[in-house]
């Protein structure tokens, strides 16, 4: 049974406390037994652990094996280790690790924010006296005193209150301040409905109170959230999982090819152990896309920079790609779909309705009737009452005060009404009175409060500019209008005034016989731009669900305005009665969930994930942190968001604008396209490298024999590991990075999200990879045998030239493949000037290798025009056949991308 349902006597009994609180000895004993009032967190990973984690990758393991093989050559008789090849391999490994380490080291732990949210000091009753103590020393049974502006130090049951109201939006998602008073509430009441309880890390916005602490530290509501954060599994994005699977598949492929080739060499050519080891190293380096992790990291980093320009800060790089595959967005209402600021939206005056424009704390706005602007001076009586009967203030840095009162003050300022009267007397609002009255220096009394309460205090009404008798019929009309406004999720207040003969009269006399002025309807309005953003997401095949802590009527009203279907809206209490299977069916049909708790949001997210959907969860409060952590993409609000929400998220919207989510998803899809291009290029060209070595070595071993042979069944190879590593670095690296600057494909937000089961390497790409490798070998391997005659005897002095020609053919083949692949996306070379520059840089680096002293390191020789002519001819034949094949393949698989009639590149 919760603390909210117990009587005060039962609360005192269970906590072993009383009206005078605890003694110092009792508090000290409880502190020893239950620990300090703080949120416990997890220890952060050390920098060394983060660095070592970068090597925990299947592709990295394969490269390590290749590096160790290079060194193991030294174990053979009369041979020395291949230090040069091993050094290059391990250098690339370390460079890749540094990229990942730099990003992961910046990652912050969400639990740390919870520690920083504690109140420095609290006022408690100890030994019968009020005293200030560190909030970490507060224990259950302590009597605490709360004043306006205080942060509540722990969960506590109210004993006394005077106009007490707290802001619980960060904990519950409820946008309105919550009035608090002693008493007993229902056993099934949600946190947002427990009016007799105050909670840790919420704030007092009005009044004062006295409460007895019931729970501290990890036993509080915010402590429960902290425990959920610790249990939450960030998990891997679909792309990370796919890269891991890809690494395993490549590993199996490498082992298979090396084993097959070794058997062929041993049985058909009589090759020795050294030949097999060199072959294994070459095949491993050729098959492994060692630059893939680094290039993908850089592609994601470039995407994250673009997102920053769009006010979206990414905290975990792989999430950039994950954004492109989001199927569902589960969003909070307050401050996300709405402005997060209470605003007067409607005025009822002299029997007619008026609308008010402008949102937030802007004092710019118009008053309209039936869509037509009116003179705001006409509404002055009801507006000035809201200004004078008000405790909010306008300051240089904005407005201070209770949100509803700020809304009334701003409404008056839109009409040019300043609070220029001096208050001489005030009768404060309370939850019992449900009204507030002030007396100004001109002997005017102004009242605001619940419409039915204000009406009971009036005997006249302002109509047609005159004070007339308030009839029962007119009262019913006003109460019906109040009901109509409430049905639109407006918080409605009534206003009245009275000319006083005696400012010192009794409260009863002052607050009776008043003139009713009208109503003002207040709401946290929907953001104007959100409706279009929600529609754009749905047009892109993305479902949008509202999950809010607000009441169901408010949620339905805001939802309907933004295009959500209010039918079938579900409350948190209904969720609690559902099994996981029932909720799993409900989430597919329901667009609005109201009165939800943190646990409910996690269940909604998990129900969608169980259906195979990738879920983005938005939020800004402490209550959103577990769901942000458990979703595929957690999106926090930067301006209104709590530190906990931000540090539990994967992405932070710096402008709190739902539109930014749409733009981020668009960028995420573009990043996914770029990663798919890079993956396609790397694996297609790597398949060519494998074919070069596999077929080249096989042909040499089968067709060359005799004492004059240059390399058959010997220690030579058509391409060395150093050559392949250089090509992978120079030809693949700079142009692949430049792909991050490719423009988005037209209509990128008109296509559905990719199926969760759809691999980045789909059937089309697999077919291209399978075709490209053999084609490249068939068109370019003849260059290696061109010095004498195909399948003839290769003379030793011509070997370096032949190898250099194949080396350069491979280098420019990999460069050309970038534009061949981009063509499938409807992109011309001139669409990306950065790519043109990087292709030029890559080409220049290859020429430097051939025509400078660096050539000795690679074992290559300068080529003449004749050799370059042969290379150009081979590349031309390859390109023509490749483009023709891809065009046919695109038609077969119904490619969504545009196609050009001629190849640009």
C-alpha cells in the first residue's frame, strides 16, 4: 500500500516519527541503516578499457591474423619476418581504433546527471527545532519545510500546505503545475494524481508546505528511474549488428578461399609452406575491407556534422545511420509537440468568443472574432482583471511566476495593458477557496478563479457595456461555455470585479456582489509547424505515437489538432491491465497514450520493437530517461530537456523542434545511402583483389613450369600485400570520405523505411559483387601476362613491369567504381566537387608511387605510354561491361533510383 493512501497516524507510526520530527540520534541511526539520500550510479569505463574495446571486431581479428602471419614467415628456415607488411597492417588497425576511441571516450554516462540534481540543503525539524542540513543527510521520518523556489529533497507525504503547487513536468510529463494538499488519495492514483505527495527533484512553484519524508535515495520515484537506466541495454544498432555478421562471413570466406587455394597449390603445383603463407596473407588483406570501419566512422561523423547544422546533436555515431531505418516515433507531448508554455488561446466576453494569437512568452499577438482582427481595447475589462489579479512579473530576462499567471499577464500585455496599479490587499488562492482576489489603490477588487466559484460570488454581469443582473439562465450559459472550453483541453478561469466603498471590509464582503466579466481559456498550445512534420513522417512510412503524462482529454485535444487519431486513446491504468501480447496488438492501432508512467513508455517501446520495428523515443523529462535508453534512437530536447534525459539519449534536439526529427531522419537516410555506396564499392573492389590473387596465382602455378619460370609455385605473387593495402588506403579512403558530401536523392522522404530484415548488402549488391570481381580479373589480369604473350614464359626482367601494370590497373579500377556505383543513385560526378578533388588526390598519390623514389618501397617501376594505353583499354572494357550489367540488374530489382543514359566518370 502506497504512502498516499495511509492516514497521517499510520504514516507517523510506520516511519517511527511524529509532529516534532526526529531527534538527531534517530536521524543518525536511520542514516547508517538506509544510507545517504543520493542517487547511486555506475562507474564509468576507463579510457584503457574503451580503447581495447575498439579491437573487439571480427574484421579486426582477421587483420590481426594477417599481421601475425607476416611475422611468422621468420620462423621458416632462411627467411626473415615481413616487418614492412606487418607494420602497415598494425598501423591501419591502430588508426581505425583511434577513430572509434575518440568518439566513445566523449560518451557521457546518463546516471551521472542524476547525482548532480540533488538539493544542496534542506530545512528539517530535528530535536524540535528547524535547521538546515545537507540534502544527502535527509532520512525517512524527517519533517521538511518547503517554500516557493525550493527543490523537493526526497519523496514526502504532505502534513500542511498553503496554496502549495509543484512543477512535476520533469518527472511525470504533466505540463500544468500540480496543486498539493494534505489528505488521502486513491490507491490506484498515478504519480501525477497523488496530490498529497511531493517527489524528489520536483520544484515548488507556489505557496509553502510541511511534509514528512517517506523515501530517500534510490527508493524514491526518481531513484526507480535510475535503476531502470542501469538495467537498460543500449544495444547495437542494426548496422552494427550487420557489420559484425559481415565480419564473420568474410572470415569464413577468407578461410575457405585460403584453404582451397593452398590445396590446389600443394597438389597441383607443389608449392612450399612459404608460398602458401604469402598467399594467405595476400588473400586475407585482399578479402578484408580493412578501411570499412574507419570510413564508416568518418561517414557517420560527417553525417553528424550535418545534423548539428540542423540543430540535432548526435551523442552516439552509429545512431546517425539508425535514424534512416526508424519505423516509429514515440513522442512526449509537453514541450515536444507543444510549446511547453501555457498560453491564453480563447476569451469569452459579453456573450461572445474571441481567439488570441501568439504563443510562448512573446507579447506579440492579435485578438480576433470569427477570424477577423478586433480592437483589443474592447476586451480590456476581462484582460486587465487577469493582469491585476496576478502574482507573475515581467523581468528583463523574461517572466517569472506560476505558468497560468504568466499566461494571463502576457495576454494582457498583448493588448497593451500594464500592471500599473498598486496592490493594497490580497486574498490568496487556495485549493479549498479555488479563487484569488486583490484590492488595488483605486478601491477596485479583482477576482479570478474556477468559473463556477466566481459565478457564485457575482450578482451582476457585464453585457453590452453595462452591468446587468446575472440570471440563472445566463449562469447556465457561462457554465456550458466553460464545459465547451474544457472539452478542448483548455484550463478555464473566470474573472470578476467590484467597486469597493471600504478597502478594509471583511473578505466575505469584498468577495460578494461582484460583476462577472468573462472567461479566459489557457492551454499549452501545439507547435504550429509540428502538424506538417508529423504528416511528413507518416508519408515517409513512419508511425507517430503520442505518449504523455497529461490527462486523456488534453492529450486527445492536442492530438486531434496535430492529426493524431483520438479514437481508442489508452491510459496508463489500462496499460497496466494489459498483457505484453495485448499491448503489442494495441500499439499498432493506437496513436495516443495518456497518463503514462516511465514504465509504461518502456513497455510501449518494447512492444513495438517486438514487432520488429526500429523505435525512436522523444522526451525531455526525467520520466523519459528509461524509455530513451531502451529505444533504438533516444531523442532528447535540448532547451527544455533535463540533464538526465539528454545524457540518456542518442541525439539531442537543440531547438526542441519536432521538425528537426524529420530533418534528422532525412539526413539519416542519406547517410545510410552513403554507407551502402561505400560498402558496395569496398566489397566489389575487394572481390576483384581476391580474384586477382587467386586466379593469378592459380594460372601461374598451372601454366608455368621449368627452370626459367619467374614466379610459378615460388615465393612471388601477382600483387603484394603492401600494394593491396596501399590501394585500399589511397584509392578507397579519400573518395569514400568525400561520399559524405553527396547530395540527398530526390524523394528520399517519400520512400518507406528499409525493412528491419533488409540487409545493407542486399541481393542486388551481392549480385554486383559476385559479377564485379571475376569481370575485373578477366579484363585486367591479362595485363600481367602481356610482356611476352598470354600464358607464355614470363622473363624475370619483365616481372616488375607486369606487376606495376596490374597494380595501377587495380588502383584506378577502384577509383572508377565510385562513379559506377553513384550512377545507380542518379548522381553525376559534377554533383560532388569534394569527390572530384579526392579522386584527383588519389590519382596523384598513385603516380607519386610509380615515378618517385618511393617506388623502391613498393617494388614497382615507371611505366611508359604504351603500358598506360593497355591499362586504359582494360579499364574501358571493364567499365562498359560493368555499367551495362548494372543497368540490367537495376531493372530486374526495380531500383527506385534514377538512371542516366550515359556514364559520367
